[in-house]
C-alpha cells in the first residue's frame, strides 16, 4: 500500500526531470548572425529573415554575430546605434533608389569559432543604395559581401566571417564565450514566451507535476 501511494510522486518527479532536461531555458547557446531592425533609434529583433524583409527607404538594419540562445529579447544586439541619419548623412538621395543604413557587428573574439577571429573589433556601418523593392539581404550584400547562406536561407557568414559553420550549438565548455569579454543578457530560448518567461509547455508540465504530487499526498492520507 505504501509503495502504491508513492507511485504518483515517482512519476511526477520523472516528468519534472524530463521537462527540465529538455527545457529551452537550459538549452545550449548558439553561435549565429542575428538580424535586427531599427525603430525609434533602438534595435528590435527582426520578425522575418533578411532574404524576405523589404525595408523602406530610411530604414536601419543591424546584424550581430554572437553566442546566445536564439530568443528575440535576449540575443546580443549590434553595438552601434540604429541611426539612419548618421550612417547615410554623406550619401545623397537618388531618384528611383532607396537608402538603407546597414550596421554589421562582427562581435567579440570570445564569440568567434575556434581558429577564427572577427575581421574588426568595432561595428562596420554603410549606407546601401538599392532598388525600391530590394530586400534586407540585398542591402547587406552591397554593404558587406561576400555573404554565405545555408540551404534553409539562414545567414551563415558576412564578409566571409565566420569561415565555416552555420548556427551550431556550443557543445564544449572550452568553446563557450568568456563572460568577462562583454556583459551578456541572461540565457533564454526562442521557444520561450515573447516576454522572455517560461514556455507554455513548461508551465503546463509543471502544473501536471503539481497535480500528481497532490494526488499522491491525498492517496497516502486516505490509506492511513
């Protein structure tokens, strides 16, 4: 009888361990190029990829290479301001073309893949002048080619950096970035809620664990 009363608790803890092990909040970080759009002088994580986004004239686009978990709120932002006026001040407007301010941040050495290094320490800025229907990828290509994409249209390299790889997770402890190199936000994951909180699936799982635990306690009291 005692063992039967404990069965729900054992099951509950098993579910909890499974959820924690697979939770995005505890997942490894990824080394990748993140894509940002300027809004009111601030960077906001882009809602679509550079190959489909079509920025308007006067837009600011940012690209940052870093190690972080791929969540909109927590990925490392470009270290240069989203300032179209400053970047494109010396580029006169041309009829039938749009101007896009492009900021390319190669990140810090601690985030570089083994055997590679950022081409420059500070962000690169350029004013791309492209066709009215040009995509963000076309503006980036004009400002910082060559670019490299994978078969899923994921941006892998800008100006040839990094030389290899495309969005791989950080697997080894020695391959992780040095936290002293640059302050970083707390880890998060793309499957978390939009405000950076736990995912809906994790919350539901924790609720199930709590229910099973309560059931175990109730059963054990009934048998006394």
